[in-house]
């Protein structure tokens, strides 16, 4: 089945620093990837849609200058949390849907997530 | 505003019995529903889905039921196995949009 790899799985950083999270589709091409955030005991909330070769589309309330998204190739999207603060501590998950020949409602495949802790 | 709700945060079931996980939604325009299973420190794994034009979809031990008039769907797992212990999220999508609206999850524990 389709595999999405996310790295790192866990990161601890100091306030004010930036952290980059990578999301790779290992066995398929993904023109679109999605970044979610999960707060404790809350549902997954879509942060932004990452489009290969163009700017990401951010959901309302998500600061695009804080959460930088780059979709450099058909298999890689990165999320950079800039000038991180403790309130950015959360579980971030990426997902992707195979691009070619799939119905719009084919299921998303998720990475294993990144636990970010900002001290 | 939580458009997809899972009102039971946890559920415990004996091995071999049926597990029933429930999900309610508020937006009648949702046209596709999915269930995901999530283990700790891992991303969600797709389990089963159903289109709004159907009321039942079955895949092995897993069956999803959709009641559009009640805006309710449920996931039945029978027989339940200890390996089914995980957090289950229901999700809904709208008109082909990429955004999935997730519920808050239900932690299922299957007792051996």
C-alpha cells in the first residue's frame, strides 16, 4: 500500500528556534499533501494544503508566516515552524493522496506524525 | 465548530464480542465518510469508507453504517480482537474537497 514517511518523529527545540518537518511519499507521487495538527484529546485539524510547484493554501486562523510550507517535488513537502513558542508544541501529521488515476475520494495516507515540544 | 463528533471518548469490549463506534455530523452536505485507526505515536491508517449514496459498506470484520436522516454513522467490528485496540477517528469530506473533517476519536480497548 501507499506509504508516507514523516521525519523526525519527535523533536525538542528551544523557544525562538525553527524546526523543519519532512513528509515524503515513498511509493507514489503526490501533487497535493496536507498538514494536520492534533491537540491533546482533540481531533485532527487541517492546517494547510501543500501544492507541488505553487504556494500552499492555509486554513483560516493558521499563520502562514509561522508555518512555512514548501512542496519542492512530487514526493516531498516540508513544514517549517519558525520562531517556535511553547504553544506550538503539538503533534503534526502530514498526509498525501496518490495523484494520477485516483478518484477524488480515495483515502488519504498519513505519515506517522511528529511530536514537537518547544521548551 | 466541531462538525464531526464522537461523543464516546472510550469503549471497552471483550474479545470476540462486537465493538460499535459511533459518529455524528452536523453538515448534511458531507458526501463521503471514512474511518481511520490510530496507534500511539503513529499517523492514522485508513480502515473503511462509505459514500453518502450508500447506507452500508462491509469489509471483512468491519462494517460501516450510514444513517443520513439522523446524520449518524457507526463502525461495527465483529469479532473484536485485542489487536483492534486503538483510537478510531471518523472523518467526513465535502463535495470532493481535500479537507477531511475529523471527529475527536474513540479509544477502543479489546480485553482478552
